[in-house]
């Protein structure tokens, strides 16, 4: 499991990635009932609510909250929404079917994709242009019979410009 030290927020309370992943580490290979139970219990405790207080806030009886936290039942969507609102949880996190650590790793991987900055793009653009000129010059200086006509020379230059254009497009496109 990969741990990074980036902060994530569950509306009103913040965890670093390490703390959040550590809390959710128990959810690996567990059912969605167990995942939801652990998330709700951790959120309830972090908000300082007792089970009875949470039951009163969402208008459930105490036994229902206990069954949800023990993963004996899978709460209905309406109940999940009420609990998410009261506990300041992201409802999408409760409805995910993947284990939380996998969701977290995907989000971190998406945010840490290496992208070229403007200076790096300029360097790649200029270097590939110079390299193209040098390669064409080397080819022309080694060949005794090419180009036989100016058409062949222009054709070579057109292919070189096309390749250079593709390199520039690939370098400067928005990702």
C-alpha cells in the first residue's frame, strides 16, 4: 500500500493521507457493509457523538445505529444520506464499492502524474528541431545521389516538417 503525506478533507475534519489510509486500512478485502460501518463509526467518534446522539440526529433508534456500525445490515440510501450529512462525510465515499485505500491510491496517482512545464516543453521543442536539422544535414551530406531533383529535396523537407509538427503537437497538447 502506498502512503503519501497529502491532506484530504471529509468536509469538516481533515486527515493527512497517511492517517486516513491507516484508519481505513482495515477495510481491505471487506464487504461494503463493513466499509460503511467503519467509515460511519470513525466519523461518529471523530465528531464526538455517542451512538444515541447520532441516532437522535438521524431519527433512527439506537439499535439501528448499532447494527449499522457492527456491519450487521447494509443501510438504505436514505439512511446513508442522513448519516453523511450529520457526520460531514462525502456520500460518494460511502457508496463506493472499491476499498477506500484503492480509491485513495487512484486519486493520488492522478494528482501526481508528471507533466512537462513550459520550460521543459520549450527545451523539448527546440532540441527536437535542432536534432531534426542535424539528422537531415547528415543524411544529405552522406548521400551522393540524393536528392536528384528539387522535388525530392522538398519531399524530404515536407516529411521532416510533418514529423516535427507531430512532436510539437504531442509536446504542447493539454493533458
